[in-house]
C-alpha cells in the first residue's frame, strides 16, 4: 500500500477556483479594506472643538471652499473650472462642479477678511460663489 494522495482529494488551487468564489473573496477583501479606512478617517476627523480653536487662532481670516484638481486625476475642464472659482459653502461647491461626472475633492481655504469682503459683494454672496476671471 502506498500513502500517495490522488489528485481528486487535494484542495482546489487558485488557478482552478470558480468565478463565484473569486468574486466572493474579492468582495470580502474590499469590505475589510473599506472598514479599516472608515475607522481611520473617523479617528482623524477634526472635532467641532478643534474647528473652533482654528477659528480663534485666525480672527482676521475667513474660511472658503475650493474644488481641488491637484494631486488627483482630473480632466482639463475640471482644471480650468477649479482654478477660478471660490465658494462660500461646501454645498455651493458641490452644486457648481465642472461637469456632471466630476468627483474632485472639496478643500477648505482661509483667506484674509479684507480680501473676502472685496471678492464677495452682495451679488456673489447671493450666488454662493465668485468667479475670479470676472473680478
């Protein structure tokens, strides 16, 4: 008697796995990565107390929002659009993107209060953004 195992009793290798098992493993892996990333972002998110501290440190500055295309994969339309627009709120930035599929990140920026008053007149405040090409 020999103690050799037959080919049918060996476990399946990665080369012979089915499409279904491959997709299941891929889904479980991406779920694990998403969970880890979400917990890391929650830990790094600034609290409202930290935001109030930043506002106290910058009494002569105003927080505005910009769409960012640097260090991201952005099309030419996004690059031209984001270069010239400044928004009052994140909501205004979300609603005035370069095109319907634009997913460029929105970043906060501090500008001097004097500059803010010059840029955002009554009409610009009503619209929620200012186009620097027309100023």
